[in-house]
């Protein structure tokens, strides 16, 4: 049988490359806030963490300005940005293989659940997932720790060692560590090797194929 039973996937930077949609939506929001940022590469730091965290951290917005910026961000994102997104080419085969091995697959993302569900449908991979757990549009349940705990509460008949979290940013690893489950950090997304290694993930991989290798190797008995 499999060592793990439930696999949690981050969305942005793990299942897909959302750079254009996210950075251009941030750029749009900043413009509405009278901040001109012509270089979208400088906005890659917004890929992964909750928007509440990023606007406050990188632009020193107070709570009111942050909420206003998120409103502007969503104006563009829900209309166009969520579809300016590329699925990593090896992901459909990985998901298909894992489902064939009877893993339970869950999306664990700080992106609002409603947007995440639309993106999965757009890529035609929604049928692989048993649950999509994201943040709420009212700004609650945004931290990865809260999201992972929400998932564990849904599958409360399982033990902690049945779960593993896969993601590309430190927030994914920190959330897994806080809850007490294993993790895989992926360097093909937007977190550096150093960012991931500093948070002590169970594994670090450089490509999608290495995720498969770890999960197949977890077969015991």
C-alpha cells in the first residue's frame, strides 16, 4: 500500500505557472493605487503568499489600502488574469498516475477557492481532485496553516502521516511543519532552493518527475 494516502497540492507555481496573470493583475492594482511598476518581474514575489501579506510587506500598505488593492487586483484577475496561466506540461500525467494508484488528491492554496475551481476546470484537471481548499473572498482562511488544518478536519479519520504537502514557497513548508505533516518543496516554481531548504521540508525536488519518484518510492508492504 502507499505510505501516503492524501496528497495536498499548492496551485500557483506547483500545478501551473500563473506569472502573467498574477503580476499583471498586481500591476493593475498598483496603478489604481497611483503606483507605477512597469517591470512585472519585480512582482513575482506576489506569486504564492496571500495578497494581504504581500501588499503589506512589499508596499507597506495598511489594512484599508491592502483591502482596496485586493479589490482592484480581483477586478482584473477574475476577468482576465486567472486565464493568463500555463499548466506545467508534466502535471496531467502525474495526476492521472496518482489517481490510478488510488491517492486522494486535494488542492491547498491561498488563492480564493472560487477562482481556484475555475482555473482547474479551465485546465480540465478538476476531475482529479477530491477537494479544493482555498481562502475565502472575505479574507479569512488565507494562511497555509489554516488551509491545511481545514483539509485535515475534512479527513479526520486519517492520521497525520497519511498526508503530504507539495508546494513551491516557504509558506507551504511552514504550514506543513506547523500542522505536523510531511512536505515536498519544488524548485521549478517561484521559491528558491534556499527559501525552501531554510524551512526544512521532508524532500526538495527540481522537476515534476521527481515528485512521482518520491510517491512511488513511498509504496510499502
